[in-house]
């Protein structure tokens, strides 16, 4: 539009349509009319940094900017928002968060007028000038001033930070949607469509993160406490360690429940195996149901994002001959089998003297040396 026309002048545009199949066929019966207006306009942009994908827990910075278009100023809308129960007038720009954890509103600025930061915990239904500290899912900037106080080229801006939730799944999106309300024609209202802008959205895709953790039953990420009973054996959990509290007969099998957690944000396959078992010990990884029944585990196991998988580690202890079939915490004579004869340089051979230990037989095997009555399995 040239600079000469006055407010209210109109221009008629003739639109011509030509057939792509036959260029001799045209349609000239189409017109458009433009009316010159003095209304001021406020354009809104919404950006996020850093760009690209983001991992769970990442902090993103959002910048929402309103810029007055060249030519005409804009001003306040009467009673544009209610803040802490009181109606306020001004230019308002809001940004509603989607799947984000708000952390802080870094700044609110305006070329002219007085800028106030606003917070909402109900997606903009109600507003407060005080940060509630948690649950914020929309932020805004209110700029108050007299008349058409924002001139061409003036800006209104709010900058805030938010975190991608730790539980955000791979491929999901997070972001914000910003819009503005202003008076562009001096009537202190937003009766005309351009005075309430179309929302401008920005989104970020959550990247895939893989990971896993294994720990004692129900505590895959350590911090274990309490006891449970499996196969008649009481097992105590502490940190990332499990310890039997029941006497174990050498040569028998002891089973521990273990929990695997897929700490990643996408479904993943895991291979479960035991490594580092002492010589003479036989350990297997098994499935286990709620009643403690073991089954054959087939690797790999598929575990959904941020969920747990329960399995069992079952180990057969070393075999030693005991003087008593039932070990106890008291002194137990233990004789290794077979007992080799010892010879002196003179005289008849004699068997070795009994070897006396205050630890149960299985403590010679795994892991050494636990105290009597206890077998330890470290996740």
C-alpha cells in the first residue's frame, strides 16, 4: 500500500484465473477489496533455545517477543486481565506451556510502559503477579501505559526457562503457545480480529535415552531396605546388597529376587547374565512369579520405558562334608573331602587333624568371607 492513500480509502483488485490445461480459458470475474486502516498491529514470535531435540531433564529457554508493526502505535485494552482478583488494563502477551516443568521467568521488558510478570497454574484461567513456586503452566507479560503508548518498532518481551520432564517419553513433544491482546484503533477494546493474535506455537521433540539399573528386589536403583522370604530363606536388603538371614546348608541352592529397571525413555531389550561367580559355584538367571516359582529366562528381555522387570538369581553353594547336617552359628568342625594323608619322615602315616572354624561351610565359597549365618549377594 503506498503512503499517499488516507484512512478509509479502498482499493479494488481484479483476480484472473487461467486454466493449466488450456491457457486460453480464463476466469476474470473475481475481485478483492482492500481498505486502508489506521489500526496498529503487534506481531508475536516464539523461539526456543537450544534448538533440535532435547533429552529428559534438559533446560530450555523460551523467548516470546511482540513487535509493533511500522506505521501505527498500539495501546492498552481495558480490563484485559484479572490479576490477584483485580482487573488490570494494558497490552497482554501470554504463553501456555505444554508438557514442561516451569523453572523461572528470567525477564519481562517493554520499550515503553510498565511491565509486570504474571503466573498461572490453570493454563491462563486465573493469574497472579506472585510466582506460586510450583505448578506453573502459563506465564505472561502485562504492559501498562496511557493511550497508544507502544510506537512502531517498540517491543514487548518475556523470557523464561522450563525443564523437559524426567519421565518424558522418546518422540513426545514439549513447548509453548504464545498470543497477544492489544488495542490497535484507540477504542481500548479487542473487538477486531487482529487485536487478538493467532497463537504462535513452538515445539521440541524429546530425544531417545537408553539406560538400565539392577538392584535388590523392588529397589533397582539401590537404597534398598527391609526383608523378604523366598524358598524358606529370609533375605535382608541394604543399599544394593542382599544378605541371607537364615542358615544355609552347604551344597544347597539359594535364590535372590532382583529387579531390573529400564531407566531409558523408550522400550528396550536387555540381556541378563551372572559374571564373576567363584569357582565351584553354579549360578543361573531365571524368571520368577509372585509365588516364587522359577522358570527359564530367554534373553533378551524386553522392558517398556521407565518400568521394572523382576527376575531371580539362583546359586548352588559349594559342597563340603559337615559333622552336622544342620549348620549353626556355633563352632562347627569341618573336614575337607577327600582328606589327604600326611607323612612324616619317620613313623606311620596319620590323617590330618580336624579343621575347626567358627564360620559355616558355605562361607568358604561366596563371597569371602561373610560372617556365620549369612550369605551375601551384591547386585
